[in-house]
C-alpha cells in the first residue's frame, strides 16, 4: 500500500512575459475593437498580465459577417483544385511556424510545449485531409433513371459559416473547422474563446500569408454578446461550437431556432475500465497521461477509472506513484510534465471539487491542493473510492483529478458508464479480445478506446460524441465535415431529341 499521507508539491519557479493588443481581422484588415475591454488576461503559469479581451459587439460581428458574405461569390466560383492550393501553402507555413505557435499556446493556455506541438500536429492533419476536397466533395450521378432522363447530385457550399471555439485547444479546434469550411467554398468567421485570443490571431495572420482572398477568413473577438450576434445573424448559415454541455445546448437551441445548421461538441465525464489481465506498467502510464495531460483540460481526458476485481490493488498503488512523480511547472520549461489550469478561478473551482469529493468519503491518496505559486496550478490528484452517489460522478471537473472506483465485472462497469449523462469517450484496458469486443459493442460513448487512454480520432474520421456530449447530427472532421459544410443539390434533366434540333 502507498504512503497514506497526501502528496504535497513545491513552489513553482520561472516567469515569462508577453503583452499584446487584441485585434479583429475583418475583410483582410486588422482593426482595433470598438467594444469595451472584457476579460483581463494572465499567463496561467506566472500570473503576468497579457492584455484584455474585448467584450465584442453586434456591430463588429455584423462587419465580419458582411465581409465574409461579400467574399463568398468569388470564392465559391474558385475551382476546388485552386482553393486547396492555399491549404497546401498553409500546411507548409504551419510547419515552419510550429515552434512559435506552440509557445504562444503555452503562454496563454498553460499547457506544456510538447502538448502544444501535439495540438498543432492534430490541427495540421485536418489541413492535410481538407486538401483532398476535389475528391471528397464529389457528388454522383446516374443516367437513365427513366427513359431519356439523367439525375445528378452535386455538393455546393452553404455561404457564411462561423466557428465558436474553446480555450483548451486554442488552435487545434479552429483547425477542425476552418480548412473544411473554406475548401468546400464557404467563407468563415472565427470567434475564439475570450480566454485565449493571442495564438489564434497569429494563426489568422499566417492564413493570410498564403494569399487567401480578403474576407474568406475573418476573426472577431468577444464573449456572449458576440456569440449571440453570430447565432442570430441571418447571413450565417452554419455554426460549429466546442465547449461545455450547458453552453453547447444553448448554442444548439438558439442557432437552430434561427434556422441554422449547428454542430455542438459538449462536455464529458470519461471512464476507463481496467481488467486484472491488463499490463500494469503500460496501463498506468497511459491512464496517467490521459488524466493529467493538459492539466486534465481536454474533453477526452479520463476522469473515472473503474478497476475490476484484482486490478484494484495494483492500479491504486501504481497510479498514485505515477501522479506523485509528475513535475508540475511552467510549460515553457522542457522538464515540465504538467502545466497549470487556465485561470485562478478554474484552480479554485477544481480545489473546491477535490474537497467536496473528500467530504463525501473519497480518499485523496494524491492531493494537488497544496500547490502554491504565482500561477493557477493544481497538482495531479487521485481520489480513491468516490461513492457512486456522489454528485462528482456526474461533474465535469476539467482539471487534473482522477477518481478511482471499483466493480466486480465488465457488465457492472458498463452499467456505471451508462448512468452518466455524458457520452464522449470511454476505454478498456485488457488482454481479452472477448472483453474488449463486448465493451466496445455495448458502451454508449461516441469514441471508444481499447488499450488507448485518449481515443482521439484521426482527422479522416469524425470526432464523435453521444448523449449530452454532442448536439447535432454531423460531427467535426473527415466525411462528416464535408457533409456539414455543403448542401446537396439534385438535378434531374431531360434533353428530348426534337428540342436539340431547334438550336
């Protein structure tokens, strides 16, 4: 058994300073916001001031939408093979600027440089897939559906679309949407989280270095006021959103009520099931990476581990040791293995939820509440034995907190997962093909891992999600993205011979 005393963490050193003015990009022009200052921005690792996000306004959103609307006819008429040339250039530029962009992500988000570079790699994958639009966007046809009549289905762009993206992946999630939207002939307005406006601005600068026509990609900052303006704007045809489930439901409801096509990725409470026949060393490492990577601030992070039978003993000890050994610090330090959460308010919320779990009977065998620094740090935390009736079993903590609970069988573990309102991801760790097959067949989550801690789909597969984790029909990435950003038009045509002789 591990030492019962909670693990405490030392002070966090290192400072980095960056200050920048936050500007909108509308119709190819960089403009200072006309709306008031909103959120005050701080480096999560150092507490240093980075600037202010604007609150955003209906007028600024309208200007961005009008610029996109004006650019749409010419962009739509640009051949698909020509449109993707800009994406080929963008892929090259992203590779060239990868270190710079990763550092910006780390400064404003807090994740480690390695995690930031991994985020960018997944974003670049979507650019690569979207370069295949001349094939992916093709329709189909059939001659002689009736005598002398042919039928054709073609895909056409929607018009102006918008993406409202979260703080936890400042560039990857915008790149879930932007490449597919513009490759299919749409124009787009990006509205990033007002907590992370810096890296996305640099991304848009790089996008325009490709020579992309002005107005095809626009950037507007702001909070709820800007979101509502996009949801209500009559020229915006589609909305893509990633964030918490309550906000996802709000965006889906309001956007749909305005007649828009909407896809909303919501929150999660992801489970992994560990069987006694799982490899202890590999399983522990993978689950620790999933639970504590990006400080637990990703929608595929494991939040609850369900150990089956004899796995309870070895996993409890090994995950405690893995969590306690992680080096927590400034993500710009190459030795750092886990950075801070996004804000001091987030830190305080996570700390409060750890306390709630302890009050309800869970034992914090590794306790991250003792971490003190200038930034918004919470140490890796392992709560053993969280009661099934605890509200924490249904709460998306969104921090480096792993709850460990126990069951007697795979069936019991699946029943526990089924009780969750979320359905984003789940995984099983086992050497049994039969157990893995039963699990992946029965569990009601949109992404499933077998001996995988973060079952993130590659860019050519949809990023799925079920139940309260997704609102909509078509998901991000892959073929779903092509479906989402295009309308199908069916043409039925007849050319009688006697008509052709008249011309």
